[in-house]
C-alpha cells in the first residue's frame, strides 16, 4: 500500500505507531511539517513523517537536532 501525500493525524498515528500526543509534539517542535485544510484541520506531509521515521530506525529515537 502506498502512502498518500498527506495524512490526517489519526492516519499518521496508525502509519508511525507513535501516540497522538507525540505526533502533536513533533508538529509543535517543527519536526513534522503539516498543511492546514480549508476546514481548519491539520494534515501531516508524508515526506516529513517518512524522514522522522528514518531517524527512529537509524537512532532508535528522534534526535533533538536536525542533521
């Protein structure tokens, strides 16, 4: 199954295995990039989530600074 270009928060939680709270933390800290829909909800950009998950695989966690 291919990942769409952007995901609802609930879909990002399902794809990543992270908690909803953690997803919002990474959005607030700038580690995840979102777009806002016309109705006002956030969608996580898939590329941003993929990059974040690469850090999980590589380091076992997300580093506090971007490489």
